[in-house]
C-alpha cells in the first residue's frame, strides 16, 4: 500500500479516500480520517482540500456490468457462496464511498458536528466490512475483482448529490434498510450449508447496519423537523420523486423499528412508486 497522504481536514480526508483507487489505501484513509475526526484532531474543512470527485476511485477489476447481467448462483456450492460474498464486498465498497460522500459533499450544511460523527462512524464500519468480506473471499481461494460486479450502485449517490434530505431518504433509509430485510435469510442459508465463517461475517455486518439505518433515520428526522415537514410524508414524496422502482416487501419490521424507521414511512410504498 502507498503511504497515507497528508489529511488536511475532515473533508480532505473523505475526498482523498473517495478518490483512492487502491482499496487498501481507500479503507485506511477512511478509518484514519474517522479516528482523527473523533479525537477532534481535524477541522471540518480547509482551503486546500482535495475536491470531491463525481465518481469514486476503483481498481481495474472487477469489471462493471449492468445489474441484470450479474449471475446468480446457488449457495449450496462454494462457487455460489463466493459469488454472494463477492457481491457483498462490492456493496460494502460502495457503502464506504457513499458514507464519505455524505460527509465531503455536505460539509457546509448547517448541521451539528455530531452529524459528521455519525457518518464517519458509518464510513469506518463500512471499511471494516469490506475488509472482512475480502478476507473471507481470500480464505475461500478467491478475491474481490475475480468476478464482474454491478455498476449501478453509485447511481443513487449521483442522483441525490444536490440535496441532503433526499440523499438520506435514498441511501440509508432505502438501500441500507433493504440490507436489514435480506441479511437474516442469507445468514440462515449460510449456516444451513455449514459455512459458519461467512455467516459470522454477515452477522457483524447485520448488527452494524442497524446502527447505520439509525444514523440515517435520526438525521432525516432532524432535517424534516427543521423544515417543519412530517418525516413519513416527506420520505414518501422524496422516494416517489427520486427512486426507481417500488420498495420490496417483505420488510424486517422489527430491525427497522429498532433503527427508528417505523412502518408509517414505507408500508404504503410497496407498489405505488413510479408505477
Ligand atoms: Fe456495511
Ligand atoms: Fe451500512
């Protein structure tokens, strides 16, 4: 790994990490910036900060292909389990950049510093998740980059780059909440086929992701309160205007509610979005 560049501020560290195409460097920059920010060793921004890139840095591999072309394989074979963990590694990598982009792009928003505390904790944990899943892939004789991956994950960031409330509706409250819905069944399948190591990795992710949805719900409610909007109604209006396709049931109502995302937000949205 190349040496860490100088980190001039919170925004600079986040922007440098998003830019990095070396994934060891990206995850280390994300975690080091989070550490220094939490110890109050960084200012929010400085005049010399790196600019926030429109697209995150990526290695040459994996090849990025349209989502429909990503092959699905049964988890009963090791090849299938590798394909699943590879897809999860790709999601976690995008999650690192998404959390950092909330910080770097919206650093001038009038929000308390605890807003950035929350998102840097998320970025730190996403970097941890990516590394854990990558380590598991390596134990299985594979690596991130071996398989093609889907190229649509950054689209949500791009589409919501101009409005923080919309960003929070789409990224943590739709995409990350979806992770809470699907992960328990994947864990159970991994255990059924005897892959307890992969199940254990998914368990860490699942527990942390509840916290990520909670950070999203907390700040979504904060922004709505400031604008005197009803959060559930605001969520529904933003989803209709900005999200392609309906929300997919079944929902993990218990985990969602623990994170502050109550059914009043999403229950009526299952079939009516952009239809
Ligand atoms: Fe994650
Ligand atoms: Fe997350």
